[in-house]
C-alpha cells in the first residue's frame, strides 16, 4: 500500500503540472487551452529527439525541449488567441480554435516522428526509501512539482501574481490601473506552455509519450481544475495527488481500464453537486449582482 501511495504521488505530481498549465490559461484568461495537449507532445518528442538521436544528456535536453514547447505556445498566443481576443470572439470560438491548433500540432508531430510511443533511452536508476522504490523519473517529477508549487506560493504574493488574480475578476479595471493586460496574457500562456513542455519531457522519460497523450493528461487536468474551483491555485497539488491515488486504487482493485471512467465520474459528480469546487473563494452578495 505504501508503494501504491508513492506511485500516486509521482503520478499526481505530473497531473499537477498539467492542471496548473491549464489553470493559468483558464482562470485569468478564460481560455480552454486545448492546444496544451499538442504542446505537451512537442516537449516530449523534442527531448526524445535530443536524447536518443543527438545523444544529449538529460540535463541539457530538458531545458531545450521546454524552450521549444514554450515557443510553440507563444506562437499560438500571437497567431490564434490574440487576434480572437482583439475581435472579442466568444469563449466557444476560442476553445474551438484551440482544439484546431491541437490537431495541427499533433499531426505535425506524428508526421515528423510517428504515431508510435516514444521513450527517452538510457538507464533509469531506482532509489530505495524505507523499503519503497522510486525511479529517477518519478523522483524528478516529484521534485519538479514541489519546486513549481513553492514558486506559485511565492509568485502569488508578488505584484504580477496579484495582477494575474485581479485579471480573473476584472481585466478592464486592471487596465484602468495602468497594467498592460496583453503582457499579462503573454506571461500566462508562456508559463502554461513551459509547464506543458516540462510535463511532456517528464512523461517521455518515465513511461513514454505518443502524439495524443497530451489530451488524456488535459482531461485529468480538467477534472482537477473543476474539483478545486475557479481561482484557487494552492489546491491543485493535493487534489491532483488524490485523483492519482483514486485511479491507482481502482486500477489495482478492479482494472486499469477503469482509470479514465473514475475521472469522469468525479468530474460529473462535482459539476452536478458542487459546481463551484472545493476551494473556490466565497464572494459577498454585492459582488454577485
């Protein structure tokens, strides 16, 4: 059971990176960043290319792969999201355009590489911790998620962190206070894409990656975001670990085929009985009318 919990923490850490990447576009910008699934594929296949074919060490391949994924995210912001924002397009139009960008990215990745699963080659070490075994990719994933979580806690206290939070409530008022909301949009998409690229790199080094894998991670991220509630970044990590633990238990006790079904059951339950999520901040009556 302890090993199961450790595996859930590692898987939940990866889910956290997906969820935070989605939340950074969804909460302040109101963008369902479906293209994130393709950005994950870009990061994963870039690290596979650099490590397997070019022979780069992991410490050098990861940053370059994350930078490539970030560049793709910025391109999508400039070519897709920003023109739609300027034209005041509907949320649905932006979401459909994001799905279109996802399909384009996935097909490009599949055409350049293949539809088969790709794994970063090289030796994977295991570390024994009190009778439990954790692999080097799992250890790096947990460390990365912990570092990102701490960085988020610090960032929320900065001026830009407060501006991102204010963007969720009233972009117009933020603009009236002298902030360049376009800059904030760019920072959010940049950070979101970097996290997606990092998640793709970690997945490729651990269990492998395929072109459409980012979408399954995006669906898990959507469940986590719905459970947490709009505007709460601090609750993403614990909920991600709990979701991973629930999936691990169901997979162990029933069948791995039921993992996705569990996620959708949780999603449906919260949409029906608690649509505001667990940690969504309460608002005064006068803020709602």
